[in-house]
């Protein structure tokens, strides 16, 4: 069930250049066992496939998006991250890959940082996946550097805000 809260200001505070570059009005998504903040001008779509659900949050113009997938069967996070990486390698054989680990909502998240070219444009993506007692959560973000240099920070802020909710 999609529930989006009222817009709020997120990001660094004050008059610093970082605050000006990264601060953005956000909304809160709550549903499918997760909660996260996303830019208020981005669109949200949900899909449900039985034991797994996906929320896609997309920037205006389509140059960036984030998928948050929850899977109630609880597959191994490293295997899920590897499957997503292999799918990306099929589409982009010259993909640059760096293994990555992060802490998301107190959970050890495994994954990758990716860079690749598509239509002569530099693109990047992040894959992060972690498991809780209730589910495995995959976060996949992808963006192009063609328009907005703040996109990577906005996507990282989104996936760092992901937390599990009780059903």
C-alpha cells in the first residue's frame, strides 16, 4: 500500500555550498515493509509479485531511478546482489565494478558500485542488499551524469534512509 507523507526538507542545513547542492524537498514512502525518503518531484510506482514487492522511484526526465525490492522468502543478500550484477554485465559487458559494503538501518548491506557507458553517456549504479528477520531488501539505484551532478547524492540519501517497517 502506497503511503506518501507531506514534503519535508532533507539534507545538509545552513548556507554552505553542500547544503545548496544536496538539500531537496522529500516525501516519505511507507509500504511493502519499508519506509524511505525520496525527492518530492520524483514519481513512485509499485508492483507486487506475491512474496516480493518492488517500489520504483524515478527522477523527472528518467535520468535516475531507484528500485527497492522486498522479498519475504529471505534469499541470501550476496546472491541477490550477484544476480543483479550479472544482469547488468549482460547488458553492459565493459562494466566497471567495485565491491561495496554499507550499514543501512543497522543492517550489514553488501553490493557493488558500477560505472558504464550507454549511448556515449557515463552512467553509474549502486547495488545494496541486506536481510532482516522478516525479508531481504534490495536497493538498486542508477543515474546518468548528463544533467544533475547532485543525483548520486540524492540516490545515496534515499537508500541510506531505507528502513524496515513492521507489517
